[in-house]
């Protein structure tokens, strides 16, 4: 140890734990839904965050592209109410039950729509038979008319076929991109894609061969990009603008690789950054046996809000359509007080982004709040039965949402560094137990596939962290090809 005193110094402590996050406040929700959400969380003893973001995502999905919000007073900058939500938590913290409970009103809308479709389909088949009988009879009459006068107009003998019914969709659980495209052709105002386990979809979209699928989802977040579908068997279809809401959950261990990708690539194309309603709450430390009947009145009030939004009359809420614009897009602007509040928030927000103090991935995530804040204000305003310009209170709530969500985003991106720290701690433990010698190569660490050390990139990051903090040093040997790197353990590890 004395021989190495000039070579080694006392190592710096490793990072420990994740940043704290703001707790969920039920007052963030539209007023008619607060009691319902609180009742769910009380009876289920699940994190309120899971219920809250699911409710906001479901509301945004019902609104979809029915109308837009224009955050400025004169420009045509428009945003829509659809949201992307990701619930992060370890297994057993009630992610799925919380989402299912908060999706009940949306599933009721879907059930009603399906029942209506079955009635319409039954009538459609009846009309098809009538049409066929009439067509057969008209065809004979047309032939007789043409025989008497070859130039006669017989088009009236061939009426249009009855239109096939359309199934109104609110929620899609699992669908190929082709099927999802066809659903959006029939439901251009958008749908909610619900993936209980979001990891599988994110991994699917990572594959190079699925670049088109990834582009489809990226465009559907903004809800502004038209999309053509060309099929040899079905011809051509047109979606005026892709619009998808997205909801799902993920475990911390699995989500860490997507965080690492964002950190390493500075945000990449921004897929993970589009999850504005991303929450990673603390786990409940206590449990109580709560055997209580649901608040049926609050649940019914919640369903009525969803039904109101599903049948929303954009003219009745004061939405405007520009007469001289090629876009027949109804929209609402902010009232004067709301506009002043939004400008104040955005001025501070944009200045923070321009300082360059944030990591590129975090900056890319927060930049998406330009859509998040006004779109949440639109959702809150409509869910509270607001009419005319969006209220100051709705904008104030949406700004509070942004502050709350930023704390969770900070935890999300900090987890990449915490992931490195956990791997680094495991390397130190392996050195202390003798599984690793006091001099080793990186492959000695990842090849045995020890827990937390299975990924070579994670191991590399952890080794770099240990070097930076003085727990390890390294020597590099020139081999004529790739240099051989040997890591040396600080004797302080054994103290």
C-alpha cells in the first residue's frame, strides 16, 4: 500500500439512489374527475401517478383531432390533445390494475360503439339484400330500355350500394401497422394504442427493418402528418393526419436501456422523449386492508365527462374555423389572462433550454413540453366543460403538470447514471470477493454474465465511471491492432 501511495488517491464516492420526484396532486386533474381518481387510488392503494396520467391520456384520446389549441393569438401554430404516457415501476406495484381502472370510461365508450356497429351491420346486410334484388330487377328494365333506344340514359336503374358501417374505435390493444393504418382511415380523429407492457413495442420499433413503423409512430404523436396507404389488393387509402395516443408501462430494469440510448445519442430521433406523461413514482411503504365499496357517483360523473367529449360539438364550445384557410380545423385560443400566463411560462422555459446546461437527451425531452403544456390545457378546459377561449385556470394547471412531470423526467434520465453506478458497485463487490483479480480486462467482467453486468456497453460505462472516480486505473498496451486495456484496482477497495 505504501508503494502505491503516490499512484493512488482516495476514491470519490459513487452516486447513490435516484432523484426525488414530486408527488401527484389530484388537483392537477379536471375537477369532475378528482373524486373518482382519489377513490380508485384509495381502494387499490396504488400510486396516484399511475391513475392520473392514464386519465389524462384517455381524455386526450377521446378529443384527438376533433379540435386544436392555438397557443398564440395570431399564428396558426396548433397542437392536439393526444398524449403519450409511460408508467415506470417494478413488478407488483399495481401499474396494470391502475391503468385498467382509469380506462373504464373509455372501454364503456368502446362497448357502446361496438353494440351500435352490430346494429348498423345487421341493417347493412339487410339493405345489401334489398339492393341486390332491386339491381337484378333494374338490370332487366335497363336492358329493355336499351333495346328500345340504345342512346337512353339508364344510370337511374343502378342506384349506389348501401354504405358499409364503420366501427368507431377509441382503443386498440395490439395491432400490426397495416391494421392500425386501416383503423385510422376509418377513425381519422385518432385512437389510443394501449400496450400494458410497452417494452415489446419499444424493442420492435428499435429494429432497423421496422424504420417505417417507427416513422409512423413519430408522426402520429404530432397529429399533423398526412399518410397514404397503398395496397395492391385494396387500392389506396388516405389519412388526413396520423393521430395516436399511447399508453403503457415498463419495469425500471428494462427501461434503462432506452434511457442509455437516449443519453448516448443525445435524444436520437426523440421517440422516448415523446412520452410527456412519463412517471416513475416512489413505491408505497405501507399497506392497509381497505374493503370499501366504490364511489359509484364519482364513477358515473367520470363516465359522463367521457361521453360528453365523445359527442363533442366543436361549435357549441366556441371553436373557430378560419374562413380563408385551406385547413378546416376547429381550434381554441387562450383567453387574455391565460395567454399572459403561458407567455410568462414559455419565456422562462425557452431561456432554460437555450442556456445549454441540460444534457442533450433531457433538453430534447423538455422541448416536447411546447406541445405538452398547451395540449393539457385544452384537455383540462374541455373536460371541465369550458366554452370559448381556454381559461387561465386550465393553463395554470397544465403548467403545474409540466413542473411535476419534469421531476419524473429527471429521475428517468438520471437512472442511466444510477444504472452505471449499480454496475460499478457490483464490479467492486466482485473484486472484493475475488471473482475479479486486482487487474483484469473488460471481458472478464461481462463474459460470466453476472447480475447487473451482462451488457458489455453497461460494463464499459461502469468501468469508465470507476476510473473517473479513482476506484480503478488502467494501462493500455499497444498490440499492433486494437490496444489491450487492463484495469487496475485501487487498494482502497479492500479497506
